[in-house]
C-alpha cells in the first residue's frame, strides 16, 4: 500500500492528520513529518516496540548529529571515509542526522498521542514565561 493510499485510509481516524492540519496549527510540515513517521513505523512493525527503545534511538541519533556537527566545525572525525568529505557532504550529513532525530521525536510523540505542534507550543510558552517575548 502506498503512503497516499494509507493516508487516505487513516485520515479519518488520525487526529489532525497531515494533509488537513488542525485549526490553529503552525505547520502542516510538522504534521506531514509526524504522519509519515507513523505510516513508516507501522509498515516496518516498529510501532509496538518498547518506548525505552525509542528514547535510546533518539539518544543514539542525537549523538550522531553531534558527531556530524563536530565534523563541520572541526573538519575531522574518527572515520577515514569522513575525513575526505567536502563541505557540502558534511552539511548533507548534518541534514541527514537532523532528519533521524526528528523521526525519533515524531515516533515518541505518536506513541503518546502528542502532536509536534502541541509540543512546540508548550516549549514556546515555557520560553516566554522564563525569558519574556
């Protein structure tokens, strides 16, 4: 089943499904990310794994992101292949790792019925309380 077919089938039951972002939503893109992660996780059978595994994978991906950023800043890493990367390849690696972190965040949010927009709204409100506008 294609993603589009799956989305049409699930759209009526998944709150705020991607193609129809909820009223007041800041970003249809975040809804797309979250719904695609849900689709892909279900397709792979990853949607029933232990939540601790999701958190562990998030930490792993965050570490890989830190490594990719270090590669851009310091121009080095521990792998021979990566020492020969040009600047664009290094930036592309950062993009890839940000995507991996985003996937894991979306997966955790999906597990608990939290939208990424909702999580960001809470974060933004916390920043405003603590630091002002």
